[in-house]
C-alpha cells in the first residue's frame, strides 16, 4: 500500500507558484487582459445562443438557406468560444463559465421572446457581429499598447477577421433579399 505525503505549507505554495504563467506579462496586465477576454467570451456566448436560436426558429421561404448559414456560423462561434477560454488560461487567468457571468459581462443584447422574421434575424446578427468587431479593434490595441500582450492582440486580430467574414456573409444575404 502506497503512502501519500501531504507536504508542508511551503511546498504547497511552491507548487501554486510553479503553476502560474511566467510569460513576461505582469500580473496586473494579465488581469487587464483577462477582463477583456472574459467580456469577449461573454459576447461570443450571447451571439452563439442567438445564432443557434435563429437556426432553430427560422421559418418561411428562406428557411433552408438560413438554417444552413446559421448552423455554419454557430459551429464557427463554438470553436471561437473554446479558443477564447483557452487563451485566457494560457496567460494564467481563469475563464468565466456560467450563463449568469456571460450575461453580466456581455455588451450584446440577448434575444428573448418570439423569434423575429428571417430578415430581421439576419439584420440582428449583422449588428451583433459589427459590435463585436468594433470592440475587438479597441481590445486588440489595448492588449498590445496598454497590457504589453502582443500574443492576445494577435489572437484578437484573427478573431476579428472571422467576425468580419461572418458579418459580410450576412450583409450579402440581406443585400440579395431586400
């Protein structure tokens, strides 16, 4: 039978300190970046849920096209959500994970009540993606210039480009159907 050693308080503290990221970003700057990443994570969850809701509830002659487009976009958003949370962990900060936290930190508006018509769904998503893009432009500059975290700035640049593409697809759909 193996025995386990609980260790001294000093040994436990050394283990905790060894698990902290030592990546050249001060703990104050990590906290600033973590605040940004948690807000981005919250926004991604709200737009993900809204897109998924629209996927389930779209009706009318545009059903097939929008059902597929919304599915492609919510699947992309799900991947982004994972990457954002992992980025937060990479820099040594926790990622929020409760719906109440997402709603507390988001800059977007949750879709409640009956689903709007198909073109309003698309317009709502365009508006949300464009809001995310504007926020990301500000955030990536802050990560680089204020928090000295070029890695997160680069990460947010890639995320912004993905939202620009999704917004473009949705805007193109509206132009074709207005």
